[in-house]
């Protein structure tokens, strides 16, 4: 698919067909994730791949509040055969920037203008979303509620130094209802770009 077409077609899909996805497509999604840029080439990210029905079910049980699961959003999302959880590792950045060429040996977090560990993992997530589109698949990035993170960690043995930045549902798209958020409309370039000065 032509690049501009991939960018244009990429939308969050929240309803999936009950159909497995080609393993090669999932591997390409993951291979492209590691092409993301990262500060100091720290690559402080990890990706939890859940592609077996029992693991996906365990994800939803751990990552959503009790009682959720019957609403339209949940029902559609839960049909996705694959979940990829991108995780960021702050320590990888503090370690990398304490190396001689960077020299931040105090590992002081105040040095960081913004948390690059989350940024880089988010960039990897976008590459996965774009690759899914290019593969003709649907995907949705969504948040894991903070109160569910401990259960998620326990369920999958995730170490404390890795933080899930969200999760990506991946699968064949089914008829979708657009998010009500889209009614806000896309803010035009003229409104968000400040040319020369604010
Ligand atoms: C950081 C982030 C968190 C999001 N969390 C959710 C979520 O929890 N549930 C959901 O349905 N969509 C979620 N979205 C998707 C947004 O609602 C969506 O990107 C936005 O409405 C624009 O639609 P589009 O991506 O289809 O163009 C999230 C997107 C981002 C970037």
C-alpha cells in the first residue's frame, strides 16, 4: 500500500471478526516495531504478544474492571485474536544515559525534558498500527486502567521495571461504529501549526 494511503486508512478499529490472523503479518508488525527511533538508541521497550485464545482471555480478565465485557466496545474488542502490549523501561534509559558518551551518571530524572521511555514505546506502537493497516488488518490502541495494572503484571509475570503504556488489539476488522470522539472533528493544520512564532 502506498504510504499516504496507509496513513489515511489507519483508524482505530473496535470490532473484529472471529478469524485468526496470519502469523507472518503479526511477525511483520513486531519486526517494524523495533524500527522505531529511540533516544540514545536505548530501545527500552518490550512487547508482550498474546496470540493464543487462553492468553487473550487472561488479558481481558486481568486488564479490565470486573463486570466489564458485555458492552459493545468490549464485545467487539474481545474478538480480536491478538493482543500486543507495548511496555516501556525507564531504567534502560537511565542506564544508557549514564554511559560515558552521555554522562548523566547521577541518573537524575529531572534531566529528562519528557519521559523518552514512553515516547519511544509510543512511536513503536504507531509503527505497529501502521503496519497492521498495511497488512489489511484492523488494530486499536487502548489504555489499561491504572488499577488493573497490578493484576495484569501478576497474570503475565511482567517485571516491575516495565510499564505497559497501553495495549493493541489486532485482527481482521468487522463492521465498526466510529468512536463518538470523532465528532470532535480533526483540528486543521492552520489551527495547530504555528509558523515562525506562536
Ligand atoms: C494514547 C491513546 C489512548 C487511547 N485509548 C483508547 C481507549 O482506551 N479506548 C479506545 O477505544 N480508544 C482509545 N484510543 C483511540 C482514540 O480514541 C482514537 O485514536 C481517536 O479517537 C482518533 O481516531 P482514529 O485513531 O480512528 O483516527 C486511544 C488513542 C491513543 C493515542
